[in-house]
């Protein structure tokens, strides 16, 4: 330390011979002749001597010769193999995917089934009152009879009505391909893509298919609207974003 006091020693100043001998680190790294020949040729081909003042041989001796150069990206290898250790043959473990419950499992668990003790008409009356307020805010509070006479306004109301949620609506079966469904009336307890589950006034839960049936929907101001179930065979979430086209003829 006394020999270096007062000297201008920079961070990149080469080590003196005494320090090299004391460290015991190898100074001359053996290089394969084939690798050396390839490296020198690669630098000769890639270094543009016309643009840069640094010659190919000078660049090789100053930046490559006697140094260990990494030809791969260790950071990239670490990211691609996070669980692989050096010197081990263990395979990287895959992250377990989050398992979601399937529709078959939902049916087996009876998630959407209404319990027997809950199949009472009076329990669904508050839902019907909420639906009445919801549909009134959707189509307006004005009397519907004079509004429906105007073709343009009636098309606007019907386009909103067909996208409305029917849970809690008071509905009845007007016509059906199967005569056993005709006359069923009650509150819609559940709506799926293909069926209405209706709770009747005598506390019966009836499943009525939408296809081949015509329903009558009770609206505020004592107005009724007919719904063709075959055109209504969509989930409530799908109807909200679907663009319907008018169909003049509908068969059961």
C-alpha cells in the first residue's frame, strides 16, 4: 500500500505483477485454436474499418483476446428455466392451473336448483315488484296504449323489451305445441337459454320450454305483450348485446 500512495490509480488501471502473483488467478486463459481462428475471422468480417478507426486486429486484442466472452443471454435462460438448478436434472415444475367448476359438476351439485321449501309464490312477489319498477324505468312511465299505436315508438319499446331481464316477470303460456303447457301462469323464477321456470300461484315450480310456445307478458298499465319463445331462445346476457331482426312469420 505504501508504494501506491500518491499514485493516480483508476478503477480500470491494470494490476501490477506483484498483485497478479499474490492473487493466484490464471492470467492466460487457454483458447482452442479453432475458436480463436473463428473469432478473428468473425471480427474481420463484421468490423467496418472504413467507418471506424479501430482496426479489426486492434479490436480483437483489446476486447476479446484473453477474456471470457458470454455468447448467450444468462438473464433470458434464467427467465425461461426458473426452477432448474445448475447441475441438477430435475425438470421445471409447471404452475398448477386454477380449476373451474364445469357445467356438469354444477348440475351434480344442484347449484341452480330451487329448494322445495323455497318454491312458494308469496316469496317471489317482492321480485315481481322489483321487476315492475325495472321494466317501468326501461320502457318509460307513460301509458303504453297510445305509445304502441305509433309505429316508431312501438319499435323502440319492443327493441328494449326483447333485451330485458325476465326474472320476476309475470308471464303465462298462451299457445303451445304441447297442450299441457297452455294456461300456466306465474312469476319467472329462473330463465335459461331454452326454458322458463315459472312459480305458479298454487306454489308449483313448472319448467316450460321456450321453443314452440307463445307467452303473454304482463306489463305496467295493464298492457300485455306476446313473446314467441322460439325467437327468445337466448340467455339474458346474450340478448342484452344481440341485435334482433324482425321476422314477419313465426310458426309453432
